[in-house]
C-alpha cells in the first residue's frame, strides 16, 4: 500500500528506482508522486495510477532518489566570491599558488587589491606563509588572501604598510600577528588580526555579491543541496554581509533554495546589540529566507592554537605551552547573552571547536534552559573537533544539536602535522566523536563549512562512514574508527537532522506525503555498494518543490 493524499493526476512522478525516504515508517519505496510542489504519494506500482496526460514521468532507471540534502553550516556568498577572484582552494601546492597569484595579477592590472584566497595551512611550514614570497611576484599592490578556513590571511608587505602594521603594532585581543625573532610581522595574520588588513579591502558591488550568491546556489544545487543555514549573515573579517544579496535574490525571484540566516554576533560588543538583532530578524525574514538564528563564534581553530582548550597546547617537544586558545566571548557573559536570546525565541548557532569552547557553549545553553525552560529554540554547536567525555552526554540532556563537519574527521597533513602533535594522544583521541554523540542520544545535523571545505555531501558521508578521506593514499589508516557512523545515520543527519536545525522538519527532510518535494537523484545506490565507493556517487538531478533546479548533462 502507498502513502497517499492524491486527489488527481500528479505533476511529477519519479519511478523505477529505489527511494530512500529517511522516514522510519517506510524507509524504502520505488515511486513518488508530486502535485503543487508537495509529495502526494509514496509507494510502488500503485503510484502509476496518478500519471495523467500532463504528468512528467522521471524514470529513475535503478538510480537512488533521496530527500534533498541540507547544509547546516555554510558560507555561500563568500564561496561564490572566491570562485570569481584569485581562487586557490582546489590545490595544496605552494608553487601552484604563486603561479595563480601572478597570473591573476597580470590579468587584472587595474585591480587595486589582489584578493581571493582558499589556500591550505598544510602547504606551508607551521601553516604560516610569508610576505616576502608574495613580494617577489606582486610588489606594487597590496595582496590579501584568506586561507581556506578564513581564520587567517596571507598578506604582502604593501598590505602591511597600508594597514600601518609594523613591529610596534600590538596584537588585537582576539588575534595574533605572526612575527620573526625581531618582532617584525612576517605576513601571516591570525583570527582578529585579519581584520586589520581586511577592513581596507574594497567591498564587492551589490551586483557582484548577487552574482556570487547565485553562483554558489548553483554549485550547492549541483551537489543536491536544497536548503542551508548561512553561518554568518553580517559583516565579519573577510566576509561581506550577504543579507542584501539574499534580499535582492528574493525580490527578483532568484532564490530557489530554502535558507536560514544566522545573524552575526559582534564579539566586540555586548547585549546592547540584541535589539538590533530582533529588528534585523523581522526585516530580513520572508519567503524562502528566515533569520531566526544568531551565530556566536566562541573560539578559533586548533591548527593555529586559537581553539579554546581545557588544558594548554603542547609545544613541538611535547611539553605544555603557556597557551590554551581563545574564548572570544567571556563565558559568564556568554551565559547571559544566550539566556536573553533564547527568551526572545532565537536559535543560537555556536562555533565551538575546542573542548573548553564546547563546554562554555553547553554551559550557556544550560543557563538558558534553567532560566527559560526548554523552549523550541534548537541551539546547535558546530565543528566539535575536541569534546571532553563529560560533555558528550550533555547534548541530549540540554536538547543541543551536534552540527558535524564530517569531512574533517580523517588523517590528512593538516591533522597529522598541525594538530595531533600539539594536542597529544589523549586529546587527539577525542576528536570528532560522532559515534559517541550518537550513542549518547544527541541529535545530529551536518554541514560543509564551504568554502573551508568541499560543499559535496557525498564526500562528507564517505568520511563519516569510512573515517578516511576519499582522496587519501592507499594504506592511510582510519581516523578513530570507533567514531564512524553507518550510512543511514550519516545521511539522516544531512537531511532530516539539518531540517530539524533549520526549523524545516515539518516541511522537508524526508520523502513523506505532505512534505515539500525537495528531492535529489543520485547516479547509483551507495547503500548497495562497498562503503569505499560512496564518494564516487554523483548527483544527477535536484528538485525544490518539484521544480528541477539542477540536471547533470547525462541525467
């Protein structure tokens, strides 16, 4: 028997292949009918009775149909801008970086600044390239190149001079200027220090921002993503506020995805900004865009030792250092802010990478729950690189969702050379504890953090299941294999779990009668093949409310 609420012929019927519904009441089917943008039937051959003279019939030909992926942590406009500038993100070769930078500068002689970015920390000793290297190829114009994770930037001497940065310039409270033995800046800026130069870079025009957003939307649709949470809606360091571009896209009927905007919390200010966030929520929310979330970045990243840790980082010799990272918001104040935001109905989206930041974020959620009761605010913590065992069980107790960046849970140079030696074996074994969180009953969601890493959910699912990168050399060991997820669980996190975080679970996240027909067709069924082949799976077609928003050439 089918699930059905159909009263007439369907607009669209997809049939002839497996359907993975992410609906525990009916995990598998072979046919789906759509009318008016909603799913009207899920079943098998009986659904064919809904085919009328004007019905579009998609023959799946044995290929898998899924609910659309949802990215719970992504930066589309920034990614789209980088794709149109000096784009370095698809290489780890420093010689290739320099070739591209020189070529871009030669091809844009009128550009006041050379910018773009996406380079990888692993490409340079200590993750810190130098201004001198850039000076050799672009001596006459300032160069500003954020790295892939946007927690640091590579600049040349001309950029340092424009910003007035020299040996006498103090480090900002939330960042660090890398220096040589004599205290002179070397050309690498960390965290808040990025803004010292980044604020001088001319902003893209409104049309350039819109073009970047639409470029990114096309990329995400091509990877089967039908909804996302934009993790920074506001101006931050190297990122331009995407809100105007979203507004324009909505007004012009160009936004085909469903978007939750996480309004940026300015960590240099306090509770006085909350009324502004309330006003911005009302101003921006409408149509397929809603802005009911506030993003608080509580710490940095482990590779540059700014992720907030409970214990000090180790030095190169394995000894305790004098640094344990940065808590960008004082923990006592964080608890007050989150309590007030929760009372106003805001969801809080935390960047929490180190175990101290995770604890501080959970403490803030606990303070809000104690003061306000359990409201349906669905707070979530993104990244979760190191989680203390005592805090794993708190996710379920507090109703805090674990927002996983699955692709990062693997051995690669950034992990093996820039992270593990400075964490030590005990903390190193607590990284990306997906399995522990699942077993403790936490709700799991998933996101890419693109342009920090690939926007392809299938690459991320591959790592969640295998704990090995898709492009890892043969013989690469699994990264903490006890933390792996099965494919069904990982896929549910990237669909129903993220729909829950985005407050879209009553509308999307599974192939169920009455839900929106946000769907993706894959070129194979990865459940039937070896797990080592998950990453080879490709997206053929993507639908939002039954409208095709992507079709591969061979679909």
